[in-house]
C-alpha cells in the first residue's frame, strides 16, 4: 500500500507540531534545513502522496525515483516535487545537508502565469532534477537562507516576500538545463504499478456530490505518467494479474457500494461523482460488475 503524506502528517511525523496557519485560505508555506527534518530509521524506497509542492536542495549521493525512472546524482541537486505524481528519494551517503520549502497551490493562486502545473519542472513527464555546481549551490543556498530569516520575522508582508523568493528560485532553475541522467529501473513495472495505484487511490474517498472521479481510463493514467498506454497495461497485468481497466473498475465499484450504503445521495449524484455522464451508464456498469442495479443493492 502506498503511503500518503498530507501537510498535517508531514508536520506531525517530522516535527511533532502543527503550525497555526496551516488551514489559512491564503495557502501554506514553510522552509527548513534538511538536516533538521531527517527521519531516523526511515525505510527504503516508498512512494508518498503529497498534497503540497516541495523544492529541495540536497547535497551528497542520492537516488530519486518516479514512475519507472530513477535519477542517481552525486553532488548538489535542486529537485522539484509535484503533488500530481508521487516521488521518493533515498540517500546513499551519510552527509545529508541542504534545504527545502513546501507550499500549497493556493499559496501561488493568481501569482504564476498559467498556474504551477504549467511550469516545465512541475509538468507531467518533466525532468525535475537540476544539478548545481559549487557557485550555483552558494547562490541557491543564499535564497533559502533569506527564506529562513524571513519566515521567522515579524514583517507584515513577509509571505509576499517569501513568494517572490520561491518565484526567483523557480526562474533560476528555468534558466538551467534539467538533468538528463535518467535510467529505467530494474523493477520498473512494479514502480509503475505503485504510482498508478497511488494516482487511483488519491481520488478517493468521494466526499461530496460535487467531487468527481477524473482519471478513469488507462489512457488518462498513462498520460499523467508520461508513458505509453501499452507499457502501463503490461506493467499492471504482470504485477497484479489484472487488466488496467478491470483494476480501475473494481475500485470504482467498491466506492460505488460505499456511497450507495453510507450516503443519502441519489443515484444521479453518485453517478456524476464517479465520472459517468448519464445515470444509465452507471446503472449498466454497476449491474455488469455486481449483477445488481444500484437501487437493488441499496435496498438489499
């Protein structure tokens, strides 16, 4: 089972406290020294869902994993972690120093032209690693140090200034070329399955009739992972014994049963939330999966 990591869990796990401004409508931002937040005895490679963006400067020898690819780097790396696709990293050296900042999309609402996900380092299929030389390390570290000073200050408009520092960090990377040192991982198929499962699960539970299940087909997931749909289908088949379509259908059916039994939403509302354009399409799907109509299941 792929782990999840929300902002609340991040703070509780690594710092054992929650900031007061975590739920503010203006979005959330914070910045840290890496060495202050390292987990003792952390497990090896595990993908994590994150409901926030993360930009890290990490020194030493590290391997970064996402989808079926890995990046192994010895030196200083500027990494951009996108909440749309789970990433993870593992350290291969004892010398782990650096910085990172985390922020929600709301923190940058209407501040980035086109939105964060339109930036090259945050787009699906992007190359998120930027290798820094010693001079670049000093320059980027100076930006992080400014952030740390500012986050602890009482300046009334400090979050506007912090937003500018992050924007400067993004543009610093945009002027560079991302690392091309990507290679297929030996267990690429299991990695693809892990990320596929995470992307599927993060769409659930459906908590309101206005929420909608959006990634519905193998093609939707393949596009999100920037891999060919045939590659995705082979990976899911070989690691789970199921087709991608069947795997998705089973999860949708499970959610449909929960909504029918534990909510008072009407069939049309449930149908819409699960991505069906017409209730008739949902009725046909549910009966094919369970041999019962949604109404019969609910009243059974």
